[in-house]
């Protein structure tokens, strides 16, 4: 069982460090924050807690696709981000949620719209815990300035030097993305 009173500061530091890594476009360091076999998801704006695969998603990467995404973003082939956008991230309202029964499906999302994460998708969850947080990502590119607002719903695993993502999910709070809005960077 995670000691929530002690661990939240460490988890906040982990999330703040990740924000700095992403704002610096240091994708090798970002990839190192994941455990092998992890997932990265960004559901569509109509996401209501059901499966990101069933409802549609902007991103639903397994481990191999996360590595391919990093490779592409680091290359000149990422035309939508060459040169890189300028981003600034704010992370707040960090909450930890223990997984009390690792054999039961893990409920992610608002209580009224839960989605179950099963051991089949993510393996043994007994060493994991869930983290929710709010985010704002400010992005400047091509003379435009956009803000992306939402919440994170992650599954983290303690690691010898901090934590690793087992699931990194960014859920946009937008009803829709405006014309010209691009998700060519990591939320």
C-alpha cells in the first residue's frame, strides 16, 4: 500500500520533471520514464471513460509505438514539429489512488464513467498505483498561441530511481479542437 501523505511530493516531483523534459524536447529522457510494455494514450475529445480504443483516440501507443513516436519526433521527418513548438506545461491537483485489489480491474476516470484496465492489458498491478492530475500546456508555433487543458490519469510503478509509467493517459478537457489545432507534440 502506498503511503499517500509521503509519496505525493515525490510523484509531483516526477510529474514536474516530466513536464520540464517535454518542454525541453528531450525525448530520450522522456522515453526513459516508461517501463517496457507501457502504453501512452490520448483519447478523443468525446472520451467519456469507455475504452480509448472503442471511443477513438488521437494516440493509443503500445511500447513499440511509443519508441517509434520518439524516434520520429527526434528526426527531421516530424515536419509538423520542425522547428519545434515552444511549450510550457503546468501540472496541478496531483492525487494518488492506491490499487487496493490488484486482481480486480483498475477503474480509471470519473466514478460515473469508469473504464477498467485489466491485468491482460497491463500485467500484474500489485506494484502499481494510479495518479490523477490537471494540466495546461501552452504552445506557441507559427505565430499562433494555443492552450490545451485536461487531466492526466496515469498508472505508475515505483522504480529504484523514482517512478515509471505503466500507462500515461492525457485526457483533453476540450469539447473539440479548433481548426488548425495540432497534436503533433506530447500532451
